[in-house]
C-alpha cells in the first residue's frame, strides 16, 4: 500500500513525497499522512495533525 500511495503522490504533485523527513515514524503513520495528502489534494506540510484512517492496522515499531 505504501508504494502505491508514494507513486500516486508523485504522479499527482509531480514530485517525490519527502519520506526522509518522516524518519522515525511507523509505516502506518506514513501511510496515514500520504492518504490524507491525496484525499485532500494537498502536498505534505510538516507537523500537520493527521487522523488515523486505519485504526485496526498493526502498529509496527
């Protein structure tokens, strides 16, 4: 799912998602951020509060 969202972000905004800025976040947190960006058609803004769209997903480390 992460790869699909990263590809969609690049296609929509014509730039790579700044994944390096989210070092230390879990994969599900990154997925939620990407999903929110795409759902709202907005580029990533650091510090934006994101709702967990997938509360039943494994949390990971």
